[in-house]
C-alpha cells in the first residue's frame, strides 16, 4: 500500500466557550433534557427565535433557535407542530448549541503541503485558493479519466447540494454509510416482501400498537425522538413490549418479556414464531388470503422449525417462544415487529429482516393501525436545470455483472472496492469528496478504507470539526454548523405530509461557509453554473415554497407546515381494500420471486455464525442517549453528560479475568488489532457472559479534539472482519471478537494524554 498521505493533526486555537446548563427531566421513564440557561436569565420575550431542524442526528426534529440581544445563541427548543418531535427535543438536540460554539471547530480552508524534508502539514488557505484547487483537480480528473471517476460520500442534509453538483458533473457514485452500514438490508428485505421500503422516519405506528416487538432495536438508548415518545404512549396505553436482546437494554427494562437471546441466532427465533403462528392457526387468514403469495410454501418451510428446534439454537425456552407468539397474535393486526434500523449484523441480515417482514405479514400488520402506516411526503419541485449527463460507468463495474441487482443505493464499501485498482476494470475511482461523514468511524475494516484512500489523486473533506477523516484530506473545507445556515427543505415522509425550514440564527463563525455556497462556487468554476441558476439559497427556497403554496416569509414565521394527504389512506389496508403491491406477483411475497430470480433463498433459512474462540468475547456495540455516533463526543454540553465509553463485562467473566470495576484495559480483536486507547471496565449482569458491549463513537485519534481525543475506545477500529450480505453488500459487523489486555502493549499506536 502506498503511504503517500500522512495523517496530519489539525491545529486549533481558542479558549473555552460558555457552558450551557442542562437539566434532566423524566418523560415517561425515558430521560429527556430541558435546557435551563443559568448564566443568562434572559426571558423568551427578550430573545429572537429562528426556525431550524436539528442536524445532531438524522431524525431531523424541527425546533426554534433562541438568540439574545447580543447575538448569542442561548437555546434550542422543539417545534410543537412537528410530528418528528411534538415540541420536545432529545438531550442531543438541546445540546446542539455545543456544535456551534465548539472552540475546536475547523476555522479556515486547509491545503496539504509537503516541506523539503518530506514532512506533510496543513497550511491555511483562502476560500478562493481552496476552491480553485479543488476545481482544477476535478477538471483534470474529468479530462483525463472521465467524470465517473469521482465519488461523493455524504451523510446529512447538506449533502443534497453536493450530490446535485456531482450528478451535474457526471458521476453516479454518491453514497452514505447509512445504507450498507445501517438500514440497507431492511430496505431490501421489506421491498422484496411488500414492494416498498420502511423509510426514515420509520413508518411504524408505534403509538397505536398493542404489541411491540423489538429485535435488537434499543429504543431508549437509540434516541430517535418520535419513536421514543410513541413507545412511551404505547406503554401507557397498556401495550405489551417484547424485547429480544442479548443485553438488558433500556427497552428490555420497560418490557413484559425480555428474551436474552444468544447473539446471532435471531433468525431461528423468527422462524419458530412463524411456525407457532401458522401451526396454532393464529395468523390473519383473511389478510393472507387476500394479499399474500406463497403461504403454502412458507407453511411447509417452517414445518420443522418448532420452538424446541429454536431452543437449542437461541437458548430461549420453547414455552416463552409460544407465549410471546400468542401475545403477538392476540394483538393482531395492531402488532408491530419492529424492522430495526442499524441491521448490518451478521451478513444474513436481508434474510433476517425478510423473516421480520413475513411475520408482520401473516399477522396482518402492514397498512393497518398499530402496525405499519402508509406515509406521504410533500413533493417540492426542483429549480429548473439542464438534464444530468448520463454516466457511462459506475462503482458497480468493480463487481461481476449482475452482482447486487437488488441494490438501489450506492454501497459505501463499494466505493472503496471501486477505488482500489483492479486489472479487470478500465477505470477506478480517483477522487473523493467526503461531506459530513467520518469514514474512519463509520466504515468497517479501516485498513481497506486507508488502502482505497492511498490510491486517490485527491481527497476533499467538508466537515465542521477536525475528525479522524479530515487528517487524510488533501483539502479541508470548514462548513458552518446547521445553526448558521439555510439548507434544503426537510420533506421526510410522515403520517401527514409536512415540510420544515432551517434558517441561520447566527452568522457563520470563523471563516466557515454553508454547503450550498460551496457547491455553487465549485459549479461556477467547473462550467456547471446552469445547474445553479439561483443567486442564493433564499431565492431557491422562496421559489420552491411558492410552488407549493407557501413562501420563505411564511416559513420563517411558522417553521413547520403540514399539508393534506393526497394519494392514499393512512391505514390503506385497514378494511382489506383492493391493493396491488409493487412486487412481481402484485402480492405481499412471503415467498420472494425476486430473490428466487437472483438465485437467493426465496424463504429465509437459519445459518450458523462463528462463535468466539476460547478467551474471546463477541464485540457488541450500540448507542448512548446523549451522543450521536462520533460526531458529538467533543460537544461540551454532551461531553459533560458522558465523557468516555466503557466496556460492559459480565461478572463471571470479570471474575475469571480478575477485572475490577473502573479499571482501564485495552481490547484486542481476533486479527490482533489492539484498541488505540484504553477503556474502562463496567461490570454488569446486563450483558451475557459470551459478549461485551460498548457505545460507538469514542476513541478519537485527532488531538485537536480537546475533549474527545483519546477518551474511551473505538469499536470501529476493532471491527476489522466483515460478514458481507450476499444479497445487498451490507457489511455485517457483529462477528468480531475481543479479549482483554491489562497492560499497554508495546508499540501501541497512540498514547493517552492526561
Ligand atoms: N442516541 C442516539 N440515538 C441514535 C443514534 C445515535 O447515534 N445516538 N443513531 C441513530 C441511527 S442512524 C441508528 S441506525 C439507530 C441504531 O439503533 P438500533 O437500530 O436500535 O441499533 P442496533 O445496532 O440494531 O441495536 C443495538 C442493540 O442490539 C443488541 N444486539 C446485539 N447483537 C444482537 C443479536 O444478535 N440479536 C439481538 N436480538 N440483539 C442484538 C445490542 O445489545 C443493542 O442493544 O440509532 C439511531 N438513534
Ligand atoms: N463500528 C461501527 N460502525 C458504524 C456504526 C456503529 O455503531 N459501529 N453505526 C453505523 C450507522 S447506523 C450509521 S448511520 C453510520 C453513521 O456514520 P456517519 O454519518 O459517518 O457518522 P459520524 O461518525 O457521526 O460522522 C459525521 C461527520 O459529520 C460531521 N458533521 C456534523 N455536522 C456537520 C455539518 O453540518 N456539515 C458537515 N459538512 N459535516 C458535519 C461530523 O463532524 C463528523 O465528522 O455509521 C455506521 N457505522
Ligand atoms: S432525535 Fe434528538 S438529535 Fe435527533 S434530530 Fe431529534 S432532537 Fe436532534
Ligand atoms: Mo444508522
């Protein structure tokens, strides 16, 4: 591997920013935070509020940013009209101000330079200089290799403008880690069954559900706002919660049944549930008769998948499997087996989510109240522009023809594959723009990501913070935070079609700029100005809003606007209306013809996954309520609430290894990779003896993140082994195993700063 690009640490200056007092309040058992600004008692009347929607995670709750007379952002509160949040933000949304006043932010454009001794460093540059250089590199790539050799990684709202630029440039290679590293298998599995995907926010009618089954989904730690509020409402209304999780999660503690399943065996449980529901005659016969295809094949398929069979695999007792199946059937059709969100676990994830979809189908929950509702969104017209050029090649050329036919988004890991030169390919990707995604934390197998990076002609990173990925960039562009900019309208699907506006509450700090300006500036330099014919984003937004009966002025006043449903009923199958599903048979495919055509199992089968070797434990990871991935660990408001992660260890295991609570240890995985930093031991019964657990997003390697650097360990660096989903290329990441090191190993890469 070439080592041309040295890891450069971005320097930061500045002093500490004023802390905002955060006060915890309990909402139906889940911790929410309300903000209490103790330093400045300014009342709401003395402040001006501006509409926004949150960018701390991808639930995008709409809210109001309050600014005092001196222009300081004082607080963010939820917008009552918004169905994503109903007026309440989660701790991260409230603490979002910390993203704005983080003194470690990127402050100016940076360009990589090499001194005469070969030492590489970043030099501050003007915007003109940085944009000229990027345009020059993009143009060279276009001339010499074709525009398809460019890739964009983007996660977050601002990526839309960059995507528009990259499509205009002529490349189809636009990807987010939220597909192949997150919800991809679910979308492919549900589409194969119902002809439609689950979407974000999920179309789950949790609030009206009488029985909610969570398989892994750790709602409560996974803080997707609307879901938590709805789950609290369902619990208050007496819904039965069944949680399947090897760990005693927050959701498990609110459940009637907790099934502490042996990791990696959920498909056996799902097949046994389907068996019980069919063979005890508990399924929704009318619904299945009217809508489903392949019931007889399914019945035959699960004939021997008895609870006794599943017990041997899952360790869940047959009686519990039967009882929970009957609970679901008793609630049918107001039952919801949640499809999950981060579902890239073991590589058979599309088949596992297929089994979830099938279970929902035979219980008649799709299109019914308390099951899956039928979402709608507002269609906002695009500002007129010439058609995009038709790309001649794509990332898929890195694979044999026909591979991943069922994939309708771009695989992030596929971009890496298509960047590493391959003799069978006439072109490989040579330039990356990375917008709002910290690839070192979000992609598994860091060695492969680094290899791909080493083959690039150029790497541009657009971020707000000096993160792990910025250190590998040739050019770094500092974006202003979501509180300092306009963005595209939020048009996510929901029960009622709804739009939300984000507008700046303050001027961009330092020399940072918004994504739309960056995209337009690059377009001007690349001869693509016809794709950006508006002067500024206000003009674009006002034009779009007027086309849908609103205006920028109106939206500045109200922030959120709801529209009537246009196309279909919310519960479109409630009364067993005629309906043609978007599948080959026009039916809900219990037996998938689409998978059969592609030579995959048309009905899901249980497959056994590797077990940890002697002395190793399965590395399990997840979320903490007060952090989002790797993006919030340096946010002083949220850092105050949780400064580092810990590794959860079962007391039996702790005894065996003579580990003590609070002791710092290093983790080593099956490939000999040792965590860069030590992590604190947390001894708890809440984790099984065969696994350990840690919160994702910690263990930052850039010293300029003054709070986050070296705090806790990174699960991402220990996920070196990937179990690829053969159907859609998702990266199963839960088949990694770790052991404990009490001493810092010699030659460990990083040291902890005190
Ligand atoms: N606070 C906060 N909330 C977030 C996010 C965040 O960063 N911070 N991110 C958001 C995003 S993008 C996503 S995708 C979601 C992710 O949230 P989820 O979709 O809920 O996450 P998962 O990773 O699927 O689930 C983690 C749970 O799976 C359990 N688990 C591990 N192995 C197994 C197994 O083999 N079987 C079963 N049944 N369970 C297992 C773990 O113990 C853990 O409790 O969270 C969202 N919400
Ligand atoms: N090992 C492991 N890998 C995972 C997961 C896991 O739990 N464990 N989770 C997976 C899941 S579910 C998902 S969805 C993905 C998430 O993957 P990512 O979306 O890549 O998540 P982050 O690590 O938070 O990276 C976000 C980056 O965006 C930057 N950023 C924040 N706001 C802005 C902004 O306004 N503008 C710009 N330009 N940049 C901004 C942040 O500083 C940070 O560098 O990761 C996946 N990968
Ligand atoms: S759930 Fe929390 S972090 Fe996510 S968008 Fe809503 S308020 Fe922001
Ligand atoms: Mo995700």
